[in-house]
């Protein structure tokens, strides 16, 4: 059969290793990634709603500066908030990897 190679043990091991590696490297949550980004800024009083352990896109408690849809962070809108500092690019990657 043309798909017999999909059932070969070495292919299945490869797929399992790939899936496990991705699961292990993508373990940071959206809120953790956003808190990491917040910590790279100075003058973060505008981001006081960004509290560790809370859900970023939950109802009336949605974190300021986030664009949310169905409880998921879809983007950031941080202009005119007086934020300064050096943006942590790794935090941005973590946010993207967590679903943004």
C-alpha cells in the first residue's frame, strides 16, 4: 500500500519525538508570556490590570491593551500608554508561540 511507510516504527518514533518536543517547548501560557513582556517595560502603571495568575481575556477583567476574541489574545495595542524600556523580543516570541 502507498501509505505503509506511515506505519513504520521509525516514522512513528519520529512523530512522537517531534510532538513531545513541541509540547515541551510550548509550555509557557499566554498570561506568563505577557507578564514577561510587561517586565521588560518601565513605567508600567498603564498595565496594572496585567496580574499574574489571572486570565488575560476574561470578561470585564480583560487586560488593558489586549485585543481578544472568544477568550483568546489576538493582538496587542499598547500605543499612547507611556510605556518605555527595551522590548523583550523573546517574550514576543513566547506570546506568539502561545497562540497570538
